């Protein structure tokens, strides 16, 4: 039986790992390679690492860091941050990364993304969309450059178009819920989920394993990503890299997945 | 020495990292001479069937590869698309496959997939013993491996099926014919189960 994926998402800022709240106030949470070593031991399903400086500083991806991360990772690794050209994408894959995450390039130059997909296969291209609710709360908008630039694009329309272009996976990230640990933006997820049939991973707001459970109960196969949940422990947010053990994961699946309505498999 | 075929596809580095950790020497083959002293061959692959065949045919290594596998009976492990091209053809394209194992590559039937997410089949799924093989020595039945694909290998001969996995249908997730092994999942990215499998392959 295929399981939903539970995915830690790590943010790189000034070569260290940070965790933000609503895309602001980055708090240092440790060293990237050390975190990967811990996540190896915990046998995480996948790992997403996003360099939140590269696009804003218009700098090259940090190839040395990517190479070290990929060499350490015993699970699929998705890297994002600063990828603007086909050459950069191909170089990153050659370092041993399975998937690359594209964000602002989708808005700035979709044809380059298509060219990258032609070289490496569409299933290795992940589009990360940072979405924010309008003030009225009736619709969403895609932001780029760490939530600093509004694009006027509705993510729900965009994901359908991306699926048609053959993109392999969408990560939808809620700016409003980022770092709040109060649960996922289920309204946003519902809208995006209904628009596509390619793999969807959701990010932003998970504060407990129960939040992930609720998501899995509703959608069955989905990627449940989280930052704060896997780097903080307790109400004072002490930094502690953590992830459910195999038996905790099995218990979560027994409770929320195996008996859920979305699992009609015999 | 274990030799991995670098024809421009697949995560070569991930295999190298696993074998380095196991202290098992590994060589990367970029031209046919590199395949001459191979004791085991890994044929990786990511992406489309036709692209994989085109790259393999253009690599200059195909003839030596066939000699090693078909005449010298060196064990070979095809991974993901590297497994699929062991077959004769694929619904994904028009190219002729290596045809070393009797079968065709077909698209997974989305009508039978009970989730909103259809394809690709992405994530950790259980691998169940059909006839089993030494490749899975010490790996518990129904262990999970990482999958990322939309097509599967349809075996003409059921006896070539080593393990199956359910995603809509039950498909062959590991196959074996004589010295030719194929796995649809990615052992190089499947934690301890994958490392165990690659270690078993090295011991064949």
C-alpha cells in the first residue's frame, strides 16, 4: 500500500538553517548537514531544502552545499532556490539531487522551465507556490521572492495550467500559516487539490501530527510537509530536530489513513 | 568490480554514495572499455523510455554491455527506467528496448487508482514477495521502497516476476531472468532497505 508522504522542509539562510513565521523573523535552528544526518537516522520519507536567499540576492545556487546535502541524503532530496537557467538545473541534478523546486522562474520565464523539463523529465520538477489570502479572504494570490512580491496570479488557476504543461508535482505553501503551527490552510488546499490530479504537497501551519492526520484522513495520498513541527519541540519552541518514529507513523496511518474514506483500496 | 553505466541518465552519485558507505569499490563506466572488467553492472535511469534508449545507443557502450550480460552472464540490475528498457517496447514511446526480458512497458491505469492523486506513482510503497530472490535477502516481506514512475513492466512470463507492488493494479516491482535483475523503485534512495538491496546485489 502506498503511504502519504511526511516531509520536513528546511530553509537555508546565510548558510544556516532557519525557521520563519509568516515568512518573517528567521530563527536559526542549526546546521543543514547535521539536520540531514538526523533525518537519515529517522528515515524520513523525503526532504525539501529551500535556499531563501538565492533568488532575492540574485546569486548562484550554493553548489558545494547542494553536493554535500545530496551526498548525505539517503532519501529523495528536493532542492530549491535561485534556479534560473537550464545549465544550473542540470548541474544541480548532476550533484545527486532527485528533484528541483522552481518558484519565481515559473512567473518570470515559463519557457526555461519547460526546457529544463525536457532535459531531466517532468517528474523531477517541483513547483513551489507561496500563496497568500486576500484581505477580504475570498481568494488567494501567488507571491514570489519570499513573499515580498505579489504577482496577481491566482494559484488555483495556475496549478491547472502547470499540470497541463506536465509539471510533476506542486508544493502549495501558505504564507499566512507559515510558522504559526495552528494547522494547515484547509481552504487553500481544498481549492488546489480539486484543480489537479498530479502529486500535491502542502506546507505551512502544521503544528502537530494530528494536523497531518486530519489532512491524510481527508485526502489520502498527499504530501504533508512541515518546517516548525520538525525543528521545534514544546510550547517554548526549543530547537530539536524531530520526526515520527516508524511505530508513531504506523499508528498515525492506522488512525487516519487505512480507515479513511479516501482509501478505497481493498 | 561493480560498474555503474553512466549514459547521462539517473542519479549515478546516489549509487556511488551508497557503495562508498558500504566500503564496496565501484566504478563509473562512460565508454565500453570501462565495462570490460565488470563483475556486476548497474543500469540506472530516470525520465522517458525513448530518451533512455537514445542515450544508451549513443553512449557507445551498448555492444559491450550486451556481450557482458548475454554472453558472459554478468549480473545486471536495471533501476526504474533502467529496468523498463530491459523490455521490448513501451507505450511511452516508439523505441525498441533491449528486449533482454520478455515483456512490454505499459502505463498504469489511472481508472483503478482510488485517490485524487493519480500519476506519477510517487512515494513509499510496499514490495511483496512473488517468487523472491537473493536480491531481497534479509529484507522483510512488504518492506517499503521509494517509487517515482507512471509506467510499469508487464512481464510475458510470470516466472520472471520476483516481487509485486499495488498501485491500482498489482505490477511487477522487481523482475529477474537468469542474470538480469530489474527494480522499478529507487534502492539508492530507500534508506536501509535500499542499502540492503544494493549490498545483496554486490554479493551475487
